[in-house]
């Protein structure tokens, strides 16, 4: 038990109306009677030490990754890392390196195809290498980190540029985590990062940027099975680009970037001959500048869209994209992919929740309301998390979905403190507020932390009727199982279970079906 869980256990045990002297006697009793053997103490200390060691290692390897990934591209080249590691101890550990690389590729199947190490895969690689060495693993990790740190040199200017870029990339992820499952703030953060970098590190060039996502072409399949729909762009380009559709039979290099899975840079668009210009108002003689198209990859390195940039609004002659800029733009595409799929996961969880609540409503009429909240992190490390109301369901079955932008903060909602206790402990809380009984149930992520919460009001009933309580428990169990399945689908190490994951409509439909799938599996097990 952690501290919030222990406090909650004690509060549940003593109840709400217990006197202070009785609480004091209970505390004195526990202090007197609770005994811990030396073996238990050693085991607990070792567990704490192990957790601390893993946290320190994670920070150490993240810092090493950032030093190697100087332009914040979001990944490292496996062969480059492998080549440097092969010189460790003058090449005496090459066999250990070969074995570690083999294990790594079996854990991350896409590596053998793309050869790109994410921060997580990089950490796993070094841990696998260290595990193949004889002797202490922690010492081996430290030696590897020291060796790899001294293998790269960065100037002060490069370090400053890298720091600024990582801050802008962090803002993209933060936008996703505090958006209430909406893509609007994410698009804004992406374009802001690109414009800030162009101003600070790109000779103040004026750029256009746009994002297009792959969709199945259901209306005109004769023009190709898939199309690119432009879902967001910089403000000046909105009248020409937003909501446009690029088909395979049209001019352009975007589909080549999709098929090759690599960035395509066109330094002089006026000389290329196969560029699609959306802005028909621009005279032909002014269609000059550079174009860069970057494929957007998901965690399994499948392309689901493109990020495009050009300098056609810039009147300067020298508007080429330099190598360090292209690397950073790849980092932006990686950050957008993480943010996009984070929002998609939340949307899937909400869709699954709506399905679960629809199932519950006719079976538990004693429930007055169910309010679903999502947990959003604070704006900085010192800020407490907030709760965003996303679904409200009443006893008629009517629902309000994402109608309120209001966030609940702990210090401003003393009557709802039970919600925050539920999140802190990741345990079910039963309480009474102004004579109305509530059951707060966490929806947990894969680590066991609460990512959302059901606030279930049963009015003045202290308990639900047995059959309704049983159906509520079944719904909560299946909702948690479906939520875990949604989260597992996006893991880097897990191969996807269906092909159209990148197609948003199919994704949402699949999320709704998941709840019923788990309910059916449970029924089969009971029969």
C-alpha cells in the first residue's frame, strides 16, 4: 500500500461518524501491534532501493539519448549506435552486442525494417547489452553511459538550440494531455513550434505548414484506395488548403513520402515539375521556394499521414531547409504522432465508456447520475492535476458529452474531495455528500494509475439493489478490460491486431465494439 491507499483503507475501516478518541486508540493499537521482521524490513528496503535505481537509470539514459539526438529528431539510427558500441572495450564485447541486438529486434519487430531507435528502444538496447556482460549490471550501464557520452561532442550553441527545441516539443505533448481529447490545441502547438524554430534557428524564414491524414477512399476508389485529407494548416493557407483532398492521380510528392516512409525535400519547387499548388491565386512566376514532406509514423512505424512545410510565402532567394532543420521537423512529426495517438486513445476510451453506460442504464434504474472525468496533468511539476468532466449521464439515459470546458481543481472543490482521494489511491471510494451517496470508481491505465473516474450517484440509497449492484460491477469490470486493451494497442512493443488502426472512424467503431466483446467473453466463461 502507498500512503493514499493506506489512509483510504483506514478511513473505510473506521467509517465517517467515528469519534476522535476512538481514532486515537486505533492508531495507538496499530503502532503497538504492527510488527515487522528483519527479513521484511530488508525486503522493503531492497524494493525501495530497486525502484530508486530504476528511476535514476531512466533519467540517465534519457539524458544520454538527448545528447546523441542533438536536433531533437525523436530517434537515433540503430546502426550508428551499434557502430560506436562495437568499439567499446576495444571491440571485446562484440558478441554480447550481437546477442543484445538480436533480442532487441525480436522485442521491437519494426526495428529490422526501419532501423530507428526511440528513447524507450534505446534504453532497452543498452539494458540488454549490459545484461550480456559479466558482473554487476548497474556498473555495466554506468560504463556504457560514460563511454557513449564521451563519444559525442556538442558545442554550447548546439546545446542551447537543442534545449529550446525540446521545450517546444514538450508543449505539443502537453497540449494533447490537457486538450480534453480534442485535436485543436495539438495542431496549434505543432504550428507554433515550427514557426518559433523557423524564426530562431531558420534565418527567420516564413513557412507554411499543413497536416494531412490518410483515409480510405470510399467515394472515388477509381482514383486510388487511399487519399490524403488536409485537416490542419497555418492561418494564411487555410482558405486554400484546409479540408482539401489529395488523390493518388493528382500531382505531388506526398504519396511518394507515404510509400517510401522517408522525408522528401524539394529545394526548388519551380524546377521540379510534379508539385501540386493549392493556392491557384498565386501567379506561376511566384511559385518559388522549397518544399519538405515528412511521413507521420505511428508507434509501429506505419505511415498514417504527412506533415508538409514550404517557403512559398517567403520572398527571399535562399529559403532552403538545412539538415538540422529537417531533423527537428522529423522530431515535430514524431511529437505530433504521439500527441495525435494520445488524443485518439482518449477518444476511444470515451467511445467505449458511452457504450458501457448505454449497457448499464436500463439495468440499474436506481442510479441517479454517472459523471465521467478524465485526469489532466498540471501545467508544471509543482501544479496538482485537474479533473475534466467529459460525460454526464442521468437516470433517463440522456447524455452530455464534452459540453463543459470546466476543470475541477482540488483546492476549489472541497465537497468533491472524494474524487481526488479516488485518483490518489486508485481505489473505489464510497461517501455521502449533503445526504447523497456517491461511489467513485477509477479507470486505470496499464501501470495501475487512474486516468479517469466514474462518479456514480445513487441519491439517498445507501446501497443499490443486489441485482443492480451486480450489473454495475460487471460493467465496471468490462470497461476496465476494454480500456486496458485500447491502451495496449498503442504500445511500441505490441504488434497491432487490425490493419485500419490509423483510420480514425474505424478506430472509434472498434472501441465501441470492445466493451461488448469482453462482455461476450465473460458470458462464455460463465456458461
